[in-house]
C-alpha cells in the first residue's frame, strides 16, 4: 500500500489495557484501531452509527473479511496514525485498505484489509449498495475501483 | 464529589467496541476510561510507565480497590471528560477520586474511586511512598489529605 | 463475605489477552469475570439474555454500582472460581455479592459488589421487581434480605 | 479448510462483553478466540507461557499476520468449537489454520490464518525454530508441511 493514496487520517493513543505481557499492543487490539479508522472515515461523509449498530442512512455493514500484516511493534503511549481508504466497491460489498504508522517515527506498524457487506435490514442477506454511496466515494477519491459483474 | 476540586482533565471518545448489546458503554469499560485518567494524571507530573508496567521513578502501583457509581449512560461517539484527583495518601497507598462527564451535555456519567498500593520491586509487598511523591502531589493540589498512622 | 453462604459457582480460565504488562490480570477484566458469574447465576433460574440485552422474562437490568476489593493476583492459565449470590433486594434494585478464588490454591483473588436496577422497557426509569423474581430468589437462598421502604 | 484435518479442538462460550450493538460477537473478539486455540494447541504439547509472554522452552512468538473470513454470526451464550492445526513451518515462522464452528448447529462461524515468528530473546530478530519444535509437530500431525529455502 502507498501512503500517498490515503486522504483520511485519524489518531489513536496506545493505552495500558492495550498492552499484553510482552509489553506490546496485543494483536487483536489492532482490529479495534482499524475499526476506529473505518467509522471515522464514514463519519467524515456526514453519517453516524445509530444505537442498533446501523448507519443513519439505513446501511448496515458487517465485516466478512479482515487481514492484518504486522510490520513493527507499538508500545504504551505511542500515538498512531490510522490511514483509511476504500479500494474497491462491488455490488453489495466494499474493501477498506488501511495503514497504521507511528506518528513520531513514521514507522509502519501494520497494514490492514477489511471487506464489509451491506446487509438487508430485515433479512440477513447482502443488499446492493445504492448510487449515493458510490457517488460519494468516487467524488472523494477517484481511485476507488468500481467492480461490476 | 465536587467537580470544582478537580484540576486534571483528559478526554476519551466512546468507540463501537465499547458498546454492548443494550447500545450503551459496557460497565467494565469505565475502568479502562478511569485508568486513562489515572495514567494521564501521573504523566502530567513528568512520569511515564515502562514496558514492564512500573513507572520510570521506580514506583510500581497495583490497584487494591475500585468502585464506580454509574449515574447515566454514555453512548457511541460521546466525548467524555475524565476528571482525576488524588484525595488522600497513606504510608504506601493513595486514593484517586474521579468523575466522568459528557462533554456536551455536562451530565455526570459516573464517579469512581480507586485505591492503589506501591509495591516493592522485588517482593510483592507494600512499600512506603517517598517524600518526592508526597511533595509533588501537595504542590499540585493542597487539598490532598496526608494520612499518617 | 463468607464463602459458605454461596451456593452458585462457575469457572473461568485466565487468557493471554486478560493479562497486562505487569503479567497479571488487568483490574478491569475482573468486572467481566464478575459479569459471567451474574449472568450464569440468573441462567441457573432458567432465564437467558435476548439479543437486545434484556432477559427473556422482560426484566432489563443496568448496573448502577460496582466495587471490587483486589486481595491477590491472578495470572495466565489460572482457573478461577466465581461465587455469586444476591444479598438483598429492594423495590427495583438488588445486590450481587461475589468472590473469586483460585481453584487450586483456594486463595481469594477478589471480592465484588454489584447493584443492578430493573429498568422499564420503554422509559429509562426504575421499574419494580415482580413477585416471581423475589420468590425464586428466596426459594433458592433464604438468606436474601428483602428490604422494603 | 477441511475440518477432518484438525486434531486439536477446544471450546469457548460467547459472553455478554463479546457482543456489540448489533447483537453479534464483535469482529475483533474472534482474534481472542483464535489465540485461545493457539495457546491451548501448544499447551497440549506440554508447554506453557511464562509471565513475560515467552514459552517455557524459550521460544518467543509474535504474530506477523492474521486473517479471518467470517462465514456466519455467533451470538450470546453460543458454545464455539475452536479447531487448530499448524499447516506449515519455515525456518523461523509457522502458520496456524483454524476453524470456529457452532457446537450445536455445526455451522462454520469463521476461518482464520495466523503466521507467527519466533524471535530471539534478546534481539527482536527472527530466530530459527529448533528441531524439537519440528519433530513434535510432525509426530503429532504428519500433514504439517516443512518448507525449506
């Protein structure tokens, strides 16, 4: 992943309860950091999550794939930059690419991929992402790949 | 607790993974928020925690008591103010008083008490808090009660 | 608290992600262990929690107070016994007393108190606990104190 | 992944604090469940993790890659079977394959891959896995692929 492609950035600070007995951030905690980036990314478009976990435009995302490549360690008090972009959109799913770097040393801590699916509100079945979703993403970032079958 | 007595404040934002199935911050998560306040409080004196969990002035604290009174709910995206002070210091232990309020509505979310003990680095036994610790606290806040047997 | 008073026991094993940089269970994790005990206690009466966080008899509990006295450390792989009882019931609230002990050494790890309130399903206001709730508790444990104003 | 290839199984029960506002297990929690499987797998060979996070045979593993494919939802109180095997071993790294299934319905909940590296105790550099490690794995499961450059 190339950092220059990312337009959205937010920050998180490593806390005591994120650290394991090896003195480093526990591997599962990065999925929390990545989720912060994903939620803030979508909030930057003006949307927010309602108490039932759906977005206020009616979209309801569930994660169907996550992968993380851990490049380096993060330790207590580190300020981490979370870079987030959408790399592709299919009919009912889309893909986040993310990079976490140390804000001071600029060392890459990890790279993450997340694929989310939009689910129908009433049935637990994939539901097509609407044109508004696509248009907003493309207007924000022309590099988003629109993949149609 | 009176908010006017508190001089240290830091902030935290409620994240998706802090929320339970009732749509509110899970009761255990507040102990994490309170710990953020406690660590930031001590960092404001110039100290920091080393990879093994001890502070860089050699003090090693463990929590021997926690209590929380939950006054109201916090929900996703809420920005919370964490107010922290030390109310008393004994020979080897001291007490944090803390208030968490909603930054926008100023509603009190919860009040917390934490008692910590300084442990000897080599034996797991209480160890007297040194004069420097006391002096720094008193210089910062004259209201700290020094309790001697 | 006297261990002999407790009739409900369940177990939990300490996992890697429960451990902090000091090599011991993080102080906030015990609230999770105590919640396991509380949920299992109520499940032993035949109830279960629905996806929205309410119980299937319509009761909806929120925690209004938690306190823990930490007596000793728990470390990785420890099997812990969680003892749970209800000590008193008021009009719309009730109190859990709990003890966590090491299953092998029988050392007391911590003692916890939790006060829960039954909330109205539609309004966020305290709602009286019904006779069935009281009767079931008293039939299970005659020591439960019923406190009426 | 074929379930028939897996010889190691352990169980976990979904708890209230594992559930998010959508009423399902939060996507990050599965990395905790997978870690339980990985630790129990190695414990089945007679090893255990010391307070500093290293194993008692001197090996010190860090996770360099994790990926999860989420196939279905897990909800509160579900008992989950965690199946764990090592699929390959290279000079200083090895790969876990894992499947989590619902114990009652036998539905596959997710499949996970984890690549771990053995680090030198003193330097944070990859260190060759010894013959004992390889022999034990192969004796347990002839299907483990030994990959040599």
